[in-house]
């Protein structure tokens, strides 16, 4: 069953794109293989998996031209994601939307286009799988069906990547997935001069929960804490389980003050209500270390180490509290 | 080409996946992939591609997924062991 139309929920769409944590990742063979197959089967010179970010289209894979992104305003695929069916442009020079587009008037001289929206299970169009020709062309129904099939394969690859980055117990990202996302956020923040912060939190006396009430109770505690965190986070924030009972939150475009305020809300939320662990109400708390991305931090390891240091200050300070800093300031 | 032939092509391409010890979290992905490959094989046939070419395309599409699946299985195992 089709989800309700979310073509006008741009914030939700961008948040969904962030959850896939794929922007600015390295080329991957499965996606490259599919764009090559599209090019071969449809006989077009250019094929791409295009993902539409806030102000750009970024290519997870592209064959036929050597470019990794363009501005969103000249992107054909940004039009394709406004709908839930294929978009075909038989001759761009005859289409008022595209006739003066620099990709039509100049290199790579696009004349015809077929784009299939890449729709997530929850109904957001992340981007499009597209076939591009430099000649006018009408794609027939059987070719559109082939493209739709390839788009389904692309989407399944995206889903597979996301499952591999998800912790089965809590639904948070795995440590590896979270670290990779944090690496990209560091690069992005340095490139654009934007703020970013992380919060690390560790469940207090978690070993005692496991020892006294058993591992199922411990698992329930971790699940509930992850859910309480998710409920309090923005769609763009990324929650990861980076250790047994340790979580990390990546906060793009958030300064130290904003991160500290959020951490305090998380702390209060976790402590406010007991966790139902198989009928046993358990009071749990967590300790927090908050670290903004200062000038001296260049790697995720350094960022986590700084936040971990603050976390252990919070532990030493009596637990169920927050400690924050901006390194280098 | 019949749909039965498409099913045979997809079953042959997917056969190596049956040997993997797949975590439950990935089972649905494999089922979706099989369904997507079947739709692809049928649509290629309707587009008039010859059978050997369809088999090659389905094999290639499945091979790249297989590599990614192995990486996903290893990533999940690594995380579970941490």
C-alpha cells in the first residue's frame, strides 16, 4: 500500500536521506554495476543514481560523465522526485522547464531523460535512477518497466546498507555506521564552516542491572533508552550504539550550548520514568559527555576521546549528570 | 519467454545465496531482491531481449548484491561480537 503523499514534506525527505547516511560516501560496486547495466540495456550514454540533497544533487553512481554533484536548481532529478511515477523528457529543448538548462545548452548536452523516483518504504523520494541521452528519444513502456526494475534493485541496495549499519537490539546505528557518518560530518562542517557536536552517554550501573535482573532486563533498558533518545532528537540527528551500554548522538549544525541543552533534556527524560523490564520497574539513569567540534579536532577518534573524557568526569562527579566542553577554546 | 523461464533464471542466480548463514535481519532483503530480479527478468523479456542476455544481466545484478550481502553479514556479526 502506498504511503500517504509526502512529496511536499521536504524536511522529512531530507531527514530520511540523512538516515541512510550515504551522502559523500565512496563509490560502491553494486551501484556502479546497476548504472552500467542501465546504460547497456537502454543504450544510453549516461546513467546515474542521483540523490537530492538540500542544495545539490549528489551522485552515488554515475557513468558516462565524470562529475560527482551539481547544483540542485539545474537537476532534472529534482523534478523527478516531485512525483511517484516515472518522469520522461523526450526532448529537453522543447520543454520549457529545461530548454535553457546549462546541462542542455552545454555539456553534457542532455536531450532526453528518463527518471524513476527512489521511494523509501515510508514514502520519501530520496532521488532518482536516471537514464540520459544526448539525442531526442521516447522511452517506451517496456523500457520504463525495465528502469523501474533497476530502481527497485537500487532501493534494495540502499536498504541493505542501512540494515548493515543498524543495531538489531536498539535500532540505533552500529558503531561502524555511526563513525563513518561522523567522519563525513567532520569533513562537511570543516568545508562549510558549520557547527557540529556529539553527545556520548553511558547507562549508569548497567552491569548491576544485568547481574541482578538478567540480560533480558538489560536488553529492555537499552531498547527503552534508545527509544527515549530517538523521541527527543531531531530527524537530522544520528543515534549510534557505540559500545555495550554506550550510545553516541551526532548533532549536525549544533553548537556546544545547543548540545548541552539537549543532553540535559535526554538525561532528565531517561531518569524521569522507570523502565518496564519484564514487569519489573527499573529506575535507570545515564551520564553524559558533550563535545562541540572545535578547531583542534580532526578525527572521529579524537572527538569521541574528548567526549569520553567528559563522560567519565560525569561518572566521577556522581553519575546522572552532564559535562561539556569545546576543545581548543 | 515464459515467466517460468524468468523464475528459473532468478533461482539459478540466487542459488549461491542459499549457502549463506543469513541473520534474520537480512532475510527480508533477500526476498525483496529475488522479487526485484524476477520483475527485471520479466520486463527484459517483454522488452524483447534474448534469453542469454537476460540471464547475463540477472546474473550480474545478483552478483553485485551478493558481494554487498556478504559485507552486511560480516558487519552484523562484527557488531554482535562487540
